[in-house]
C-alpha cells in the first residue's frame, strides 16, 4: 500500500520552501530595506538591508505556516484523490493534526523574529496579531488531550470550522503588511497560490461539501446492547445502498440524537450482505456512550462514505496475521468474509473474556474456514501479547494488519521490524480522528 507518509510529507514541505527561497534570494537584486523596524527581542533595525536574518527567517516561518494550513484544509475536503495520496483518511487526519501543531510553533517563531515596520500604521498589523492569537487558541483546543476529552464533540467541531476564518485573517495580514516575500517571484506565487487553494478548500468544506457529497438515507433496523459499553446497530437502506469494501468505514449521522454531528464507524457487515449495513460502537465519549439506548428501530440515519484503505485486496496472495485490540476487531468482522488463498491468523486482544462479544461468531467462522485461525487473547490471564507469543514461522514472508490502541500498535510495529519485516508489509488503522 503506497502512501505519502508523514516521514515523507514534512520533508517535502520543508524542502520545497528552501528551494524556492534559495533561488529567489540568490537572484534578488531589489532594494528592500528595514527603514525603521523593531523586533520582539533584538531591538530596532534602522536602514538595514533585506539580508538581515530576522526578515528572512521570520518570513520563511510565516510562509511555512500559510502552506501547511493550506494543505490541512485540502485534507479536510475528504477528496478521494487526497485520501489515495495519503493511504487512507485515517492516515491523512493524523498528519493533519500534527501539521496543525507544527504550524503553531512556526507561527510563534514568526511572531517573535520577524521585524515590524514602524514607518506607518497598517491595519494588517493588528489583524495579524488577532489571527495569531485565534489560531493559537484553535489549535490548542483542537489538539490538547485535556480539551478533547472535556469539550463535547459537536462544540469542538463547530469551533474547529472557524479555523478557516482565522486563516483568512492571517493571509490578509500577509498581503497588507510590508514584506520581502512580495518581491520574490517564485516564492510569492507559491505561497499566495497555496493560500488561495487553502481558502478555496476551506470554503468548499464549510459551505459546498454537502452539495457535492450526498449522504445516503438509511433507517435503524436493529439495536443491540452487547454489554461493556458496546452497541451493535443494524441499518437498512431507504433507497440507494452504500458501496464499500470490507474493512472500510463511513460517517454516520443520527438525526434523533444530533442533526449535524457525524461520526466515523467501521462497517462490520460485508459488501455481499445486500440490503443491510452493520456497525459496532464502543462508548468512548459523550456521543457514543450508551448509543444503543439512544436509538430506536425506524430512526433515520444518514451515511457518507466509504473511506479508508484498511483492506486486504493488495495482500491476499500472502499469508496474513491480523491483530485486533478491543473494539479494533470491527474491520476484521467484515474482512473474514472475503475470499483468501492463503492462511489467516487472527489474534483478538481483550482485557478479559467478557469484553469479547463476537467470540462465538469468530470461532464459528474459523471452524467453517480451514484457512482461518482465531485466537482470543485475554490480557488478564495471558498478559500483553508480543510477537514471540504468536509463534510466527517465516515472519518476513507474511503481511500484518493491526487495528487497536496506539500502545499495542507501536509495540508490535517495533517487534515486527526487529524481526526483519518490511514496513510495507505492516498495515494499521488509526482509531481517533479528533
């Protein structure tokens, strides 16, 4: 599964900037000068040429901020080609979150380093400060774990949408104030071009997304409380059915709970199960807690998707090892119904056996399929699973699919790489988009 990973994405963003800035500065013959400017910590600059490091570094940092946020807004459009580029919406949103945090540090660096023109007042100056403060607040509320836990999702997402407004303020600030970048042709076109792409992507996501991404109408057919905070919801289509592949997820809106909130859930039914759609939800927040008690048969549901690249289509010719942690079993409930030519071994790691509501279903599937082995792994009895516990023969020759909490994934990734397994043979699904 080829994808643009964060290890590649961030160096590309940095590299492009350095190349454009280096070319422009090398050939620059202009007369830009700090007639009378001041800096946050380095005093005033009077009749200083453009070659001073405060000006160059300050504007490099700001141009990074503009383009990083532009790409973030592009990711938020959920465009298929963007998802394909990053290898899945879950991977893309992970980079999206980390990019936002990095952009804030760059914004701080710009704010403290770049010189401020003292010759004349410009409304772009206070606008830049307001944009800086609001973006800072927005990213902290979006990324800080304490706020993600305490702020209800519907309030969090509404505030997150305002990031586009703050971004526009920042771009307008950059266009109004005195800057070296306006005199550098390649960098100017790239940075302001990306700014307008970012604004366009935000506008599309905020105001036009619903027009071009029609949701499908379903209704609740069955509601089951499986215990331990787990709910299974069965849906039937009112008209057109959702087309998807095993292992994918979709965004679901339950109008009886909230008309505007939508949440991603993995589809546990198989594409061949025509006329029905099933999801399993673990109570992990204000919306998902006790979901079975909030829904009734006949309730309307709106479905948008499918998304995700956690499918085995590219690895079916290889023997596979699947590892699920807790509710991470959901994509495998669909994947086990696919056709495979080689052996599959599924490990389901749970805190205790009571937290494995699909145990009988998986044991029955393994009994009926000689190519499927299923092993339940309760940590209260067997401890945390590791690669040695799996007794894998020829580990380099297999493909691995892992879905579960981050500590489980990190541990297994490290152990598998130590066994010589190539990274392209290890596939995972991210849990949280928020």
